[in-house]
C-alpha cells in the first residue's frame, strides 16, 4: 500500500509527527531497499527508550545547609544539571541517528529514494487537501528526504 493510499484512509487530523512517519513506512512498504532505514529508526527508538528510562528527576537539588552556606562560597560555580546532561545525551543520540540516516540516503538508489520521497510528499499533500494537516507543517516535512520523519519519530521524547 502506498503512502497516498494510507493518507486517503486517514480520517482524523494529524496531531503528532509519528503519524507522518507512518507515511514513510507505507512508502517503503516491503521494498528491501528501505530495510536499512527502518533498522536505523528502530535502533534510534531503542536508544531513545533507554534514555527515557534514565531521565533524571525534575526535583530541585536539596537546599544547602546553614553551615555549608556560611563556610562555602556565596556564589558557587554554576554546574550543568543532571537534566541538562541528559538532554545533551538525547541530542547526541538524535544527531547520531540523523547522521546514519543521511549516510543511508546517500548510499541507497537515488531514483528509488526520489520515488518513495515523492510518494510521501504526495500523501502529505492529500492530508493538507483533506484538512487533516496544516500547510505550514506540510511545508516543513515535504522538503525532507524519506527517512527524516522515521528518525524524528524514533528519537522524540514526547
């Protein structure tokens, strides 16, 4: 089933880019040339899942005691919080997945990649025509080659 057929079967407005990633999966279908793209996305999903499990608490650090405040420096050096370090890890994992996908996009048959990207873009246009996706969102993702939404979906933290 092509991405356009999937888009034509949708009836609810698109609320998350994971639904658009489904269009990329449909464009690939069972073609073995897309297998590596799907594997890259699944590996990225696994890494993102591990990171989600290790997400630090949003609770503020415990207050310093009166003696520590009295004896310590009044303005301690700002330190990167555990949450900031976690976000850095998330960004690094997403960047690594994007690089792997870009390498695949450069290695796969260019004509095939253009064909499946056109199918995905046509499906997005169908969603806009049917009022299920806003034109500004469509413009953002129609410019990207197939595989971009797969990585975005796999590495999202929401």
